[in-house]
C-alpha cells in the first residue's frame, strides 16, 4: 500500500463506552475532471471513498465527490469498546489505496 | 468544475461495496461520470432518488455551515443529527446535497450504532451562492432534512483550487 501525507487526530486512550472524536486530514489535490471545450481533457482524480475500521470491523465510511475540498478533512465519532487498532483507508481514482492506523487503549 | 448546468448523473462508485444497507444508488452511469465535469443528474433528481418516496421530517438535524463564505473552495460543514444511536434506532446515512454544484451529491457518510453520536464534519466546494441540503436516514426508515443558504463570494469554479 502506498503512502499518503495524512494527519489523524484522536485520543490514544479512552474509557470503555466513551465516545471519541476522530479527525483525519489527508493531503490530496482532489482534481476534478476537465471536459470543457477548448481545454485539455483530463480525468477526475480524487479520493472517492474513505473508510475506518476498528479492530477489524468497519465503523465508518464516506463517499466523496469532486465537491469535497482539496486536502479532504473528515471528522466522525466512535464508541471506545476495546483496545485495538483503528485503521483508515483512502481510496483514490485509479485504484490506489492509502492507509494509516492508530491504536486506541481502552481502560 | 465547468459552469455547466448540473444535469449528469453523480458518480456512485465506491458505494458499490458498502457493507451497510444504504439507499440504492444509480449505478449504471457511475463509471462514465468520472471523466465528466458535471453530473447527468440534477439536484431535484438526486434528492428525489434519496427520498425514495418518503416525506422528510424537517427537524432533528443541526446543520452548521457559515452563512457567508469568502472562498467556495473550502466551506466547513458540521452536521449533528439528534439520535440515540442505539442498535434499534440510529442514523445510518447522512447525505450532503448541493443545489448549484456540477455534482449535486457532494458526500455520503455511512454510520452505525457504534458511532455513539451522529456527528460528522467535512469541508466542501461550492460553485456559487446556494442552499446546502442535508438528508439523514435512520435505521427505522425515517428521513430527516435540513437546508441552509451559503453566500459564496468567490466560487470554487473560478480557479484550480
């Protein structure tokens, strides 16, 4: 899996049952398709999907469009259930998948 | 984004492998739209498809967007849906729709009861001054709707941002 410049902001530990907020910001130009007359046509190249898994189970998914700002920012919440890895995946047009992971310690 | 009327269908790629049962999307033209600068589907069609005959409840969503945005390339959107987020009754999808963008379907968030709160945020592009519409679908089949106008000084279609 390729790498992406991304910042994941979330707590490193939480009490069981606590709702934690996860914010992710990735560096990506989110290029829109160009097909206007007189311009050189170019295909869309955006992050079209984002998903987050917690201890292997998907907890959040987002479908993005070219209407999402460049350097896509996403904020969502999850309930701390168990100590485990929260993994993040960004799916780009063309099939590239970028991923990151962070560990949440649940006490 | 070219300044064409938003008349072509929005890309639904990526929704295809969604594990949660979300509203059926028009899949047929998904691949074709990737290389287009506007959707084959307009705003009214997109909203009608998402509502699927249900009457939306005009309550339950707190939509926090600026009333005035100087730069349409990045507009903060914070959505909070009033929900207990239990296994039986939770928000399973939140859609952001734009009235005037080339693609009316801006984003779809898929949630489960594990979210704890139905609260999501992102940053969107706005072509021009327009209403932002948010639809939230619950696991019980209800659909909530909220709408707010954003005045955009410099639209996102002006430069490459």
